[in-house]
């Protein structure tokens, strides 16, 4: 005699939503203010399950992402049928969204996250113009998968999606120099972070969005976004390390808006908390460290005209940067070149700029090239010297020009 299988539809929907046990589903309902016992949850997975109470029905539909009749319940005619919620995440191309795919298993989120993590690592070594289409396509896929997941699976997928959009925006802003495009992308990232209820991801995205007005010299708009970022950071119980990065971002915005005094005060505060990791720092926050904070400081000291201090700080960074930080290294070399040009040592300035250009030929970074161009402009009074002409030959060589246009 065949053993009864119970309500297999409900059990499959629960597992696909990421609730491995019936108790986990009970806990998720309780978090929504819906209280049922474990015994009742077991009855939903038994043969001939009872129809849930009206308030429980909507909660189950929201958590499991399926209408009642697809959860194995016998729904009498005329019974109000709760509707599933739709995704808020827009596709990258803003075109019409295709019909969502079939319901995805709990493994879909883990698989999507694995690719997101791989893209995060590849960012430091792969040419931006090559990596960006893959990241954007991956994020578009995540947005479409989101409609086919529910519960914890949906939350995990949404967090990974937010990280993917954040990375796409970082490439657009720092590597491809497309701030308007980055702004649109980071809005999508913020939507996904909200879907996942990930406050620290929201804080990171908002702080990145502050770069756009900050680099354009629009201090009030940058400050407003930083206030929002710090609010989310508090909500997510950010570590001192995370707060130090927020200080560094705001300091760079203040520097570009001409307020180096405020910037140096922010960096001084960051230095007191950067080593505080009492709360865990998110895995995805791989762009910041104490030595990178020093890089922010060196650039601010340079802009403030504190040349001896800037030289000392930047040389320390140059010696301590990890081996895989070639993109950041191009920026440090550019800043050191600017220090020497301002100090009246043009030949040393040209040498630093040349070293940066050599790296840019294999590790393209638009922000690094911007720093080199600033050095070249500062070398205008010495443009007829051979070392400046050597710099021009490299700066306007085939490789550098093609890389600049290809990005």
C-alpha cells in the first residue's frame, strides 16, 4: 500500500522559499505578527490540509510566493484569494520585462551569489570595458529571477543583486567615467538593498551616490546623501571600520568642494576608529583598509598645500599597498607626481607619472589617468624639457589613447 505523501505542494513551496524546516516558517510568520503553532504548520503539510485563517492566508502567500490553490489547499468558490507581490527591481536596459521564469529553488540565490562574488574579485584584474557587460547582464538576470523566488531565498538573492548593481555602478563611475549612468545604476542597487532589508548595503550605496555631486563640487547634495548613508549605517550597527570609510568618502567630497579643513577633521576621526572591528565588516566591502584611508589623507594634504606631509603620507601608502592594488597604485603615483610638481621638482614628478602610465597600460583605471593628466598640466612651465616630452610620448602613445577611448 502506497504511503500518503501529504501536502507535497506546500512542502515544496516552503523549501523553495528557503525555510528548511516547519519551525523556520513559523518563526517567519511570527516576525510578521502572525502566530501559529508548530502543530498547525504540520497540518498544512498533511493530507487534506485545513484552509488557513484569512490573516494567515495573506502571510503565507507573501512568504511562499504562491496563491492558495497552488499551495495544496482546497479553496471554496468565492473565497478571497490573496495576491503575490511583484518585484520592484527594474532591468538594466529599461526595456520591457519578460515574463518571470518558473519558480526557482532555494539554490538559485546561492548560485547567483557565487557569480556575484567572482565578479567582485575579477574587478581588480579584468579590464573594465570587458567586465562591465558581464556584471550588468548578471544583475539583469538577478532582477528577473527575483520574481520567481520568495522568503529567505528572495532576500538572499536581493542582497546579491544589490551588490551586483553596486559593482556595476563602481565600474561606470570610477573606471568608465560615466557618473549619470552610475547614478541610475545605484538607484537600482538601492531598490534591491531595500528588498533585502540590508541596511549596510544601503549605506554603502548611498555613500557611493554622494561621490557624484561631491566630485562635481555640489557640497549640499553630497552632504544630504552622506547624512542618509550614516543613518542607514547606524541602523545596520556599522563597525568603526565602516564608519571610517564613510568619513573618508565625505572627506573626499569636501576636498573636491574646496573645504580641506573639514576633510582633514573627518580623516582625523576616521583614523581613531578604522581599526575598530567589534562589529563584523561586510564581506563585500573589499575596497577599504587603513592604508587606503591614508591614501585619502595624502590627497587631501596635497590639495590643502601641505606638501611635506602629503609626500610622507603618500610614500608610506606606496610602500604598504598590497600587491594586487594596482588600480589604487596608479592614483598614488599620480598624487606623488602632483606633490613634486607643486614642490618645484618637475623631473621627479614626470617619473612618477611615467610609472603610473606603465601600470595603466595593463591595469586600466580612468581615475588613475585623471591623476596623471593633472600632473601633466602642472608640468606646463617645463613642457620643453626632455623628461616632459618623454611623458607626452607615453601619455599619448597608441596604448594609452586606445585604452582611454575604449573604456
